[in-house]
């Protein structure tokens, strides 16, 4: 895998990525309440109740034996603000901070939030459809962030991104390669691991990315005119 450090695409319309910053702050705040201090047992119960549990989503019998503080469709929103640990949180929010500002620039503040939430919900549904019997709750912002990466892939393919990969020093490569390789890794990881023991929602990543790709492609001309590309 690789770690993104910085990109060279400037903001052209908005002055500050306030919605990106707001999403990061909200994710951190929720984690502090649910996972950072209360402990793993409490986090597990929150994940079971507010995460996307495919088996409970599709089966009334499974729902009857689970903790259901909110209706299952609502978990398609709540799951993307929960994280399983500090590394899970930090890795997701790093990708969000590097790539989301320019996507927010293109979509506008409100449009970006709607786009983010739609990609996250589609990612959760993809996970349910492809893992309908799984009792393991899906949590994390990565499905929504995958949609953001797809938007960046479409809108800023020539932007240069500094990443840490297989070298001890950062390298600077085109976004189309960074994000294209990222997507290929998701697909290969899906088929290289045992579906019964997958700890990562690869289908959520793929579903979120494809949703973001389609939505951005449909709006591409309007968005590029907005940012003057």
C-alpha cells in the first residue's frame, strides 16, 4: 500500500475546505466518544448497533437477535462515522484531507457533502449485497472516501501527488496512477482473501469508488467549468 502526503492541485473557487474539515472533526469527535476512551467492548456494542450488519439488514430473524437502536436503513448513514481504532481513523482521514479539498472545490460545499454521503450509502449497500449473510458490522468512512478518490481521479488526473510507497523517500507521481493503482489493489485484495475472514470491507471500497466515478462522470463538464480546468 502507499501513504499520500500532499498534492499540488490548488483550490480555485472556495477559500477553505470547511466541509472536509467538518467531516474530519465529526469523525474524530465520534471516535473519542465511542472508541478512544470507553474501551473495545463499548465500541463493539456501538458498531453492532450503528454499523451496517448485512445479516440483520436482509433478515428479520437476524434483526430479532441483534441490538437495533436505529432502523437498519439508518445505519447506512451512521456506519461511516464509526471507526475500529486509531489507525483505522487516521488512515481514512489522511486520504480525506489530501484528496477531498479539491473535490469540495468542484462540487461546492453542500454538493460535496451530498456526494460524500451518497457514495458512503452506496458503499454500504454494495457490502450488504455481496455479503448478505455476514454478521460482522461494517464501520468506517472508507466507502465514502472511495467515492471522493474516484471524483479526484476523474477531475484531476494530471495532478501530482507525493506518496510514500516502496521507497524510503517520498515520490511524486500523477494522481491517475496513484488512484488507479489504489483501485486495482482493492480488487486484488478482494479476491486474494478468504471472504469468510475478511476484516476489511473491500466491496464497500469498490462500490463507493464506482458510485463516485459514475456520479462525477455525469457531472464532469459542469464541474470542470466551475474550477476552470
